[in-house]
C-alpha cells in the first residue's frame, strides 16, 4: 500500500489531498480539498501573483490539516509528501514546496517534487486506470498543449500554443466584452443565446501542417468586432461569444485531429486509442462535443475526468507521487529542489 499527501499551489487554488493505492486495487482519493482564490482576484480581472502567494500562505496549513482530517489519517500514516514544484507562479510554488519540505522533514517522510503538468498528464490513470500510451489535450489558463503520454516521466509534446493559452483567450474575450472574471464559464453561458454564424472569426492555424495552436489573432478579431459594433447590446455580446466559441471549437478540433492521425501512424497496433482532456477549459460543453465528434471520426475513445480533477487539484499531485514511487522514479534529493516557474 502507498499513501501520499499531495500539495498544489502553483496558481490560484490552494489544495491538499490524500490518495492511497492498495495492492491489487484501484487507487482511492481519500480527501481532495481545494480552496479557490477566484474572489480574491476577480476585482483585478485576472490572477495577481502577489495576492495569490499571500493567500496560499494564509490558507495552506489549514488546508493540509483538513485533507488529513477528511482522509481520517495523521501524518504518521502517510508514506510520502508530494508537492507541485513547477511550472507556475513562483510565489505560490515556494509556499507549497517549503510547506511540504517542513511537513515531510518533521514527520520523517520522503518528499517528491512534482511537475504540475505531470499531475494533469497522469490523472486519467487515477480515474480510469488508463494504460500507456495515450494522448493528452491540456487546455487551461496557462497551458494549451497536446502531449503524448508514453509512461511515467516519459512525455513528448506534440503541439503547444505559439501565443496565448486557450483559457487566457476566453478570459481576455470576456474582459473585452465586460463579462466578469473568470471569463471561460461566463463566455460559455452568454454564448448560449447567441448566433455563432454572425461573426466570421478566423480559425487560427486551421489546415496548417505545423501542429501548434495560436489564439492571438482570434483575440484581435474579437476586439475589432467589439469596437465596430459598439455600443454593444446584449444581443451583440451573445453573438460575439457564440461566434468566438464556434471559432475556438473548430480550430481546436482541427489541431487535435492532426495529432490523432499522427498517433494512429505512430501506434498502428492500438485498436482503440485514447484522447484525454484536462484543464479548466475542459468544462466547456461545446468544446467537449466538438472533440468527441473528432474522436469518433478517428476511432478514438474520449475521456474527460470529472471536472474537479480536470482543474487544478492536489489529488493529481499525490497520484503523480504514487506513480513515481511505484516506478522507482522518486527523483533526487527533493529537499534541495528549488521551485521552477518554468519547467
Ligand atoms: O485549469 P484551470 O482551472 O487553472 C489553470 O489555468 O491552471 O483553468 C482555468 C481556465 C480559465 O482561463 C477559465 O476561464 C477557463 O479555464 N475555463 C473555461 C470554462 N471554465 C473554465 N473556459 C471555457 N469554458 C468554460 N466553461
Ligand atoms: Zn493546471
């Protein structure tokens, strides 16, 4: 049996979780505590790093205690402590990793410095017991990537954004239209009553042989449409949101389709390959539907873990710790590890 305490503080969620893997059994999330700082940042229209770091300092001890209490274990019953050590906002990373170092050293437990992206990449093995290899589409406020997940610690990035992350494009679009932060859910809600064909926004990179994403041009097109139609009626805002979402779904499906094709060519013997989606944007119903259609067309199975495990959480960090321990990849001296904002 391996039981790991995970800590996540790389952006604006303060999170702790205990996950256990028992011999011959599916893993179990014993607790998953997440404190969102959305309200602390809303007035600024985005995450303010200094505010985030301070909020993590204030909250983290209590969140760790709550995660242990919810799991019904004390520190002595934990085999290791795993903390996000990058990439992310460096203030938050310092708070999380230093806390993990303190907790692990006080309890005499091993420490694991985990890459946040590895946490997202391995979540589908926690929730669905997925086997390697599979494709991951990570779409959050900070990342837009397609990654080939070949094994624990064995990842290959097949596509990334050359400018904005997709969540960022949603957030900026919302801001331009006067919708509150965080933009993604509000754009989706507003788009429901809109006409997706009214504005012919560009489908960035569609048809390009290069696999990458780009959203800056789309953002500019939204800004131009918004200023041309100003003053904006509710109808205009809804139509812009719907047209933006349609453009994004279409562009995303095109980019993903290319990688599905490449996966087929790389692994011709896998009967039903899998695409996993992660990140906050995975909540978007239209994007999901368009990806599902793309997967059907290519004969892929589409897996979207439960929303609370798609967005930032510490269960994925604890699980990545378990995966690393099990694979004998605990890494070097994590107590000497310095947080990496880029990793
Ligand atoms: O993964 P996440 O919770 O945090 C990180 O960025 O790490 O992702 C947050 C992002 C934000 O940009 C938010 O606007 C976007 O995910 N998002 C959405 C939706 N819900 C959240 N974007 C589009 N549609 C949604 N329903
Ligand atoms: Zn994330």
